């Protein structure tokens, strides 16, 4: 048996050689998968004629990339693609990345079936690659990265060279393409593509291998007094599943010992397999928080020293596909972070209670309706606006005005303030629309700075955003 898959390659970059690179990938990408799957995977690559002009050049964020991916998907007008591969200039949040793979977007209650597809495609970043490779190696690295990211689309994890699944960006030079191949273990997986949803693109979520996962053992989690510390915290410990709550993560180096000056990889993000959030459900079942994207490598290091911890927050209410918490009751949550070979540290664990619905309470009913809207829920998840989110802003404004003292109001003020501020900074709004967004952003951020229920971290972020807007 075998499976034919149409791979649409879309060129977003306007680099002069981008189209030629796409053609080279189209010519060379099928053979490694054919051989690496014992002829089970027959890729049919082609360069898409999709032309988005200059709107999609330069650095792009996850959402913009995903939006282009949808236009390539099966059922999209004039498209019969099973997998999408984008050639973009760079990834806006991290411009040193070579590539990434997309799992299902955060899409609670979405009726668009294509938004529910897992492992739907990937992107490679030409500027990221060009910055670290000389002209002679540049094209080979693009081809390698395309094969590597597509390997993730077939649910393969990272593995050591000479496999295509080694993280090439962490090496100073490109691997010779001729000596790369999928490993025997990878072939065992790839050859089941036609018969298994765990391998087939669009099938199970990334990292979910069902019965095929036999050989995968998670590393032990160590904690010793002189190791760096990982701490997690939440402003609130009881909430409804649809409330936009954030998890605070703090990483700190010890004052003494060998770790105090060791560089720590800049991979404290659920998009990396080095960092995970673990959720234990009320039933005791343990699962991993599912990221909507999968990063491969970051060669940068965290900006951290013993007197300066690294802090960030994560919109933990949403994950790939759905709300992160599906059950009512107490969940135990902790995080793990691989900081070096064979060293994975584990955080404290916290208990979070998902509250039952209160259908007799009109405030709950109103909040439930507004925050189940896929556009508004995404607005608070990504803290950005787009055309359909802008049209529905009024619903969030109204919800935030109902119960001023409810902690949910603080969370909405914070999320709204940041999305509006982002629009003012990065959007194309002009004139009275811009003035309106600016004054609303200041209003909500300023309200957020005064809320004790938001916790110190978010109050500080709101203050910083507010100050930068006033400049
Ligand atoms: Zn990778």
C-alpha cells in the first residue's frame, strides 16, 4: 500500500532566488520520503501560484503564517493540497529560526473543519537561514530544513545526525545532503503512513503516537539545591474553563556552583520539546499541554543571571485545538525544562480548580457566550486584533462593563488593552480609528495597572505598555 500526498509550496518571500529554491525543494523533497518510508509515502510537490504580493514579506507571526496555510488547504478555492509548506522571510517573534511546524490552531468552537487539522504544514525562513549560512550552503540548508520540518508533519521527533531530524541550526555548517537519510526507527514509523492516523498528516496531534510510541521514554526530572530553579504561579486558582488566565513562569540561576554562569538555551516556550507544561486531570490522568506550533532550535540564550531571573507568562487557558482544561474540578499543573543534555528541571506544582457552570447566573451566561466566540477568544489568547475581531470588540467592552469587581473583568481589561496597544503599534489603522484604539488601549491598560487580582507581573506589563504608548 502507499499514500499519495499533494504538497503545495507557497513562496511568500520576495528574495530574488526564492522561487528557484521552491522549485529545488519541489524537485528534491519527494525522494527522501519515498525511500525513508519503504515507498509508502508518495509526495506530489508543486510550487503554488498563490501570490500575496508584498503583504506577506518580511517578519511574520504565527497567525499570519497560519492564515496563509489555510488558503492552501483542501477545500480552499482552487486548492487540493494535503500539506502546505511556506517559504517566508522570517519568524517575527524569533528571527534566528530556520523553520517551524504547525499543529492545530487554538480554535475553540470553530465550525471551520480545516482549523481542526493537526500537523497541517510547516514554514521555513529564508532570512534566518541566510544569516547563518554562506552563499554556497544556503540552498542546501533550505532543502534540508524543508525535509526536516516535513518530517515533523509526519509526527517524527528530533534525533541525532545523520538523520534529517537532527537540529541543523545548532551546528556551524550545513549537513551534506547526500549523507542524510531517515533512520531505521524513523522508517519504521514513516512506512505506516498510509495505514496510520498517527503518521498521516492531518491525523493525530503532534507527539501523539498511540501504540507506535513504544520506544519513547520521557527523561527523568532532576532537582538539586545547586540547580537552576523553575517556578510557576497563577494569579487565580479557581476559574471557569473559558476565562483568559495566564500562567507565570520564572526561571532563576543559583548564586553558587557551576550553573550560575552557564548559558541556558532560549527555549522556555511550549513550542519547544525542551519545555513542557504537565496537566494532571481530576481523574489522575496526566497529559502534556499542547502547543499550536513546534519550534526546532534556538541558538540564542536566555537573558538571565543570578540577580536577574527570567520571567514570562503563557496563555494557559487555550491550547492546540481547544480550551486547555476540559473537566470540572481540581487539576495539578507543573512544568519541566531541559536546560542541558540529560538535565531536566521540574517546577513546583500548583492546583487549579475549574469551576462548574452557573446557568442560573446571568453574568456567567453572558461571559460564556462572549468567550466561546472563536474570534474573541483568540483575541484574548493572542492579544492581537484582526478584521473579524475588530467587528466584535463591542461585545468585550460590554462584558468588561458588567461586573467591574469580578476578577474576569481584570483579565479582559488586560487582554483587551494589550491587543489594542499591539494594533496601535503594528497595525495599519489611521485617523479617527487610530485615535479611538489609542484611547481605548490606554483606558484598559490603565485599569489593569490598578487591579490587585491581576498579580504583580501583569500589572507591571500593563504599566510598561502604557508608558511606551505615551512616548
Ligand atoms: Zn525540528
